[in-house]
């Protein structure tokens, strides 16, 4: 996955802030775990010297191929691997470098993905209810979940991953309608949501339902929790991790992980002396979460929910 981009320029979200906080060594080694079209990596190249080395991952094969085409003119560019970011510890074996001075994780959905009706990510277009980032490796689609799960399981997904208060009502409506005919398209799902939720809240509920299904299909929160400790292990001393999240569920995971690594000690509260011996592994670089400026939000409304956190590995 890559950060949301404007359709015309495909500029990455918060590129100025990311480069400022992540590219601390002009000759360093940098990895973008969600390369998308390669926008962040190109910005890294512009900030770094010719000796820098740039790598990327993307689980979307089309995105990985596009990023490779877009970046092959750069002296610093090495390669893009097609893989889920939670497998980064395995994938780096393909690279000439296995540790990094900066690693970026941009959890947003690219405009290319969002605006492709065939991917099924958006309720604005009619298309198959797919929602998989990696369409080549199989796995259940959103349609599979909608037509297989019980109303209780669907309600749990919609409430937990979409934070939608009307999750139970929506789940019952979905199950009722699928008994008449299987729900296979974004248009049909959108119709059910609009008939279930009263105006003016329909679009918000639609966004939450689609977000919830996408997260469930791609195991996004589970994979985020898996990758964060792996990233710390792959950082050089004083190397930095930057994460851009787009909703509260993601940001909460990132925030709490950084807080735990900054604290280190896992002893129960109330002990006068630490006995666990766990040392801090990170220090916070951004004391408060960073958000896009007004100019960026105006030029790219999809960036409005972005939140950037940066931490540095203790040498």
C-alpha cells in the first residue's frame, strides 16, 4: 500500500515532513515498505547523495512494477520487491543491504488503487467486491466475506474495523439481502447501506463499511502489529522509522508500539527498581503527531486524515 496521491501528480503524502525527518544521512540506505508509484523514494533520492541506496516493497504487483519503471533512472535506486511488508525480514535477503538508516511505512491507499473500479475499493464506482491488495496470490475477497460470514461476524468486522455504530443493523441487512441474491458488486453493497442508513450519514457509513472490509480482507492491523518490531531490528543505530497512518485504529497501534519501545521497562507499576532489564530501543523524534498543512490538504483532500510519527533507534 502507498499513501494517497493526487490523480494528476501522484505526489506522496507529507513528502516534505517525511524527507526532513527520515533522510538524516545523505549517503544512507533507505527502505520504503509501501512503495506505491515510488514518490517517496524519488524524494529520498533528491535529498540524498549519489552514494545513497534506495529499496522498496509493495504487495501490489502492478504498483511494484510501476515504481520500478518510475525510479530506474535514479543512481541511488536498487530494487523494488513485491511482497507484503510484514515479510520484510525475509525479503531483505534479496537486497545488497540488510539494515537501513531510514524505513518508511505509509499505510494509505493510493489513488491508482482507489480509482480502479476493478479493485472494488471505492463505493464511488461500480465494480467487483474484491478489495485485495495482492490479487495474484489468491485469498478471500470482500464478496467472499460478505456472502459467507454470519451477521454476528460481519457486525464485529464493521464495528471493530470501521468504528460504525450501526454495524449490527447493517450486518443484518446484508445477510437478509444476500439470501435473495449473492452480493458481488460495490454498487449492490452501496445500495444496501443507503437503504439501511438514513441521510445525511449514508456516505460516512459507506466509507466505514468499505474501510472495515478492506482491513479484514488484507489483515491490515494484524500485519502492522507484526511488522513494527521487525522494522526496529532492521534499523541501524540512530536509524529512523517513519509511519503515516490514516485512521485511529492504525495510529493507535503505532503510537502504543513507540511508547512501549521508548519506555523499555516492562516491570509492573509500583516497583521501586526495575528488575526486568528491558532497555528502551527507540526515542521519539516527533513528540506530537504531525499532520498535513492546509495547502497540501487543499491540493490533495485525501491527505487530510494522514498522521505522521517518527522514532529513532537508540544506538
